[in-house]
C-alpha cells in the first residue's frame, strides 16, 4: 500500500495532528508572555493528568515505568523546552532542533541492543548535524547557544522517554501519557517554587488572561487528547510506515507558524539548515522502508 492509498479523511487527520504539534511551539511562546516557564510546564501536565486519570484506566505498566516516563518527558523534555522558549531560542528553530530526538532514539536503541550503526544512519546523522552546525554558526539574540543546548537536551530527554515507553511495551500512548503526567507535574511545581520563586508565580498567575489560560488548556486538549488519540487511532488502522513519516512535517508547520504569527525571519541560512536537518530525518526514517520495499520487489514470485 502506498501513502497515496490512504483515505483522504485519514490523510487530513494526520495532517491535522502534525499541524497541532507544529504550531504548538508558537502557542507555547504566547503563553510564556505571562507565565514563568517551569510553572507553565507544570500547569500543562496538571491539565493533562486531570481529569484524564479519572476517565481512562491505568496502562498495564509498572509505576516505576510511568514515573520514569513522566520525569523524562515532563521535567526533562518540556521543562527544558519551556525554559529555552522563554527568550533563548525562536519557536520555529525549536520545532526543528527538537527533532534530533529521532537520532537520539536510534542511538539509545543501538546502545541498548548492541546493533551496528548502518551506513545510511551515519549519512542521516551527518546531514542533520551539519544543519545544527549552520544554526550554531548563526546564533544571535533570538537563538542563543544556551537555547540550542537546552533544546538538544530536551530532545535527548524525549528520546529517553521513548525508550522507556518501548521497554514498557506501550501500545496505546494516550492513557500512558496522561497517567505519566501525574509524575511530571509535581517536580515541575517544586522546581518552579525553587527556581522561579513565589513572587514570579503569583505575578504570572495574576497577569494570566483568557489567551494565556487558553494556551495552557491547548497543551492538554490539543496536543495530548486530540494529538495522541488521533495518532494512535491512525496507527491502529494503517501500517506505521504510512503514518509516522508525516511527523516530518512538524518543523514545517512550526517554522511556518512562527514566521506567520510571530514574524520570525526565514533567511537563507535558516531555510538551508532546515533542509539539512529534515533531509537527515527523511533518510533516517524513510530509507530503511524504501530499502525493504525494493528488496521485496526483487524477490522471485511464489510458485
């Protein structure tokens, strides 16, 4: 089955999900106008956990596995990402750099299984790394070395969370993410009090308006409930090879939304860096599937 054979409805649903995930970097940046980053992250996971844990049964994994996932994704991925977006990196570039999680996930899988690194994986990594190098060479007031490092660490935390979920044998991510949020929110609230302080928290909550609370709610409703529910539904109906490559569009929507709503500039170097990173992602994700398909077409017909 080819990608073109997906029903139009399912294609549109997949595009809707990656649109939500991509444009969310702009939504996060808008919410940070009023809320301190660690508080915003804590509220995101509080809204994701409640009332979700009252509506969905706990996934059949250990509490330790849920706690590890919640800490890695909550404190690690989103805690670092929200801090980075609070003035250290533009939303468009953040949506691109965070995609390094693909390579970190592959690297962790290879390290844990002892699998040999393939030639195409080295080529994919080299392309993506060269794109990150272009970004690093053009850091300025809108994208700092600290912001780049924070998002790279967030990508590593995301990859580690993926590895924990895989170790738990998780098949349905929606309840897993919701129950894992129980372990994401508390440490983020503690860090917010310790790092940002009560005065910043009180001031942020006092200044938060309808738009601000809408951005917090969107994290739970749009990204978690809609995004993971629809993505899981699509993966249950179609081969992963048809659905997962569409996630490559996330940075396209992220950079486009940031340019449209926030006026983020798109000079030639930024577009070139995006093409390099996305080219590496495309090779890493699509090449093995193309190779397997090519090998299958060369097999002699069954008799």
